[in-house]
C-alpha cells in the first residue's frame, strides 16, 4: 500500500510540475496555415518578401551599425482584444456586476498592452537584471546587445469592423465574440494585431503562427496567463486570472515574438550558418533544448555547442520573472517582418494623438515621485493614469472642466523604478515614461 501511495503522489507531483512549465503551439499554428491551400499561398508569398527585406535590413545594418524601422519613427500598432469565453452581454452592460466586469477586463487588456510596450521597447524595469554593472547577466554574454523595437501597441478606438458591435470611440475589446468561428483567423479583423483570450487545453499557455500576414490572424492566450495583477473574476470560463509563475504578461510577449517571425531560441544547432539555421538570429547562442523555471544566468549550457544559453530571452521557456530581454539581432529580424507587413496594418483604426503628444511635457524627469504635467494649450477634460512595470495602477484622476495649463501629480508610497504615465483625452491615449529615483 505504501508503494502505491508513493507512486500516486509521485504522479500527482509530476503532473503539477508539468502544469507549471511553459509550452506554446507556434509550429502547430503555422502548420494549420500551410494545410490551407489559399492561406498557404498568401503565407509563403509573404515569407518570401520577408526574406528579401531581412537581407536588405541586414545589409544596411552591416554598413551603418544600427537598425531602424522603415519609417525611422515610432510605429503605432492597432490591437484588438477578444475575450471569447466571456458573456456577450458585457458589451452592452450599463450598470451592476456586468459593467464592473467589463471595465475590469478592459483595464486588464490595457495593463497587458503596457507590458508589451515596455518589453518591446526595452523599458521594462527588470531589464536591470541584464544591465547592472556589478551583477547583470550581460557579463556572461559579451557582444550580445539589447533589442529595442521603437513601436507602440495601442488598443484601436475608431473605424471598427462592421458587425463588431463597437461604437466609435470605444476600445476594440470584444466580449463573447466568436473569433474566426473558433479558428485562429477572422477576416473581419484584417489589419489588426488580434489577441484572442480563451481557455486552452493540453497545458498550452498560448500560440501564434510564425510571421503571418495581417489578413485576420491573431495570437491566442489562455485566460490564466493573460496580463498581470489580480485579474477579473467572472462566471465560469469568463474569469481571467493571471496565474503564477506566468502572471507578469510575458506569455503574450513570447507569442507576439512568434507573430513578429521569431522562433524559439532553442530551435536547434546544426552548425550551419547562424543566419539560416536554428532561430536564424546570430546573437542568440544556439541550443536545441528549452529551459524551464528560473535558472541562474550562468547555469545553463548548450548540449550541442557548450556555450552558455541565453535563458533570460523572451523566446525561451523560463518563468515570467526570469525572462526580460530581446537581443539586437532579434529586433533586426522583427523589424524586417514589420517592414514587410507595414502596408497591411489598418491605417484608420487609431486616433490621431499628435495634438496631445506634441502639446504637453512632464517634468522633472527623473523625479522623486512628484512631477508636473504642463500643456501648451488648454485641455478642458482629460485623465491621468500612472502605472508601474507590472501594470499596477498607482495613480488615477479625472480632470473635468479643467481651467489650468498644468497639473501637479504626487505619487504615494512608490519605490524607485520606471513608471508610465497615460494622458487620456477623448479617444486619445498618449504614454510617457518617467523614472522615480
């Protein structure tokens, strides 16, 4: 009997450990495209154009030593978030529990967008685990630089697709919408970076095709691993509760890496040209074995090359707390994909934020937790939201019938670090980074 009990508890422990390991379905999602003759032709044509653009970007990089996106400016990315297992009644809720849940889910989506913007622009606070001059992990990887994409993810706010049920000015967040009839593509949402939040089976945290065209494809995330914070409690599968150790929003960072045509860093090491084998990125040390949990930065070595593995990279399988960087080579590859699909991005889904962006400043920055927002021209109605790197809101206030060109903001009980300030007016949201010393 004792032996049986030990075997039983051993099996339970093994299942528990397996459930805590990151897995994704990128190759299955890509194969599903290739199995569809129509989508396969579009995908392969897009991939061929990407390969040409990638070589062009690499050639430019070799000449001038840096890489920028095609427009040499911040690229704004329209995002739509689809909570497919939530009740459709949330979309029209005007009061009570449904309204509270809807607002919570919209705020949770914005928290996830904030995390994406930090991770893809190398402004995440935990990047100091790489950069710290005394203890940073960069010392183990000479020649490896940090990737910065110069992009801004934004939840779309206007010109929504017909039949979406969204009014002009509402964020592109849907509830109970049957995205793609259960598939990973919905032609109604062409031109968007779609995020589909639903319950997944088989231990998969999320999945995305590898570098798809923008003709309605999306990234799918399990509702237990979307965003960060306490989450939103609804009924049954409508709940979205970020669950440790994948509760810092990095599952979507990882899956959007696939969407941007990045493969896993452990995709193999056959000794061939690093630009065309493994993950096709030369500054990510080659390995054929994924890494789990939270190993020390210098503790994991490739089974095929013997060099140290870049386990803290977003494209490995470690826990959220232990992945915190892209490399410059990965940013180069993602930029080439973005250049390839740039013309496919829906051009009118985002409001013009140029007025607000060009007409206010925040000072001092860095500061001690007290700063001023100053406008060149009067804004009568706007709101200010300040959140930390985990997406936790630390300050929020509405300024209605405002008659001042400046507002002082005092953050209470904040620690040192990077924070983000959202200034919202009408359908416009502009995000600025501040540093609290």
